[in-house]
């Protein structure tokens, strides 16, 4: 990761682009972020995300049913409804 950051730093000095500089700055922060991650924090976060996913699953299922129903309703101008 460090070699990628170094290579992009050199590229950033050649091409003065705001987007590229932002990407290089974000990449510089990655080693610090990785060092600050803690397995227990990640485990707790994963557990919370699984709980969120489980709690919104019924909503997603109902939304899918509603969308299927909407697309199943004949359109008033479809050739099947013109008599």
C-alpha cells in the first residue's frame, strides 16, 4: 500500500488535478486507518450491520412485492386494453 501511495504522490506532482490530489491524500491516510482498526471494533460493527440487514429485510421484501404488483397492473394505453 505504501508503494502505491508513493507512486501516486509522484503522479500527483506531475498532474495538478484536484481529483487526483484528493485521491492521493486519501491514500496517504489508509495506513493510519488500518493501524487504528481493532478486531473487536470490526466484529462489533459487523454484528451491528447484520442486525440492520436483518431488520430491513422484511421492508425490502414488501417493496419488491409492491413493485412486482405495480408492473403487473395493465397500462391503460397498452394494446391489450384498447378495444
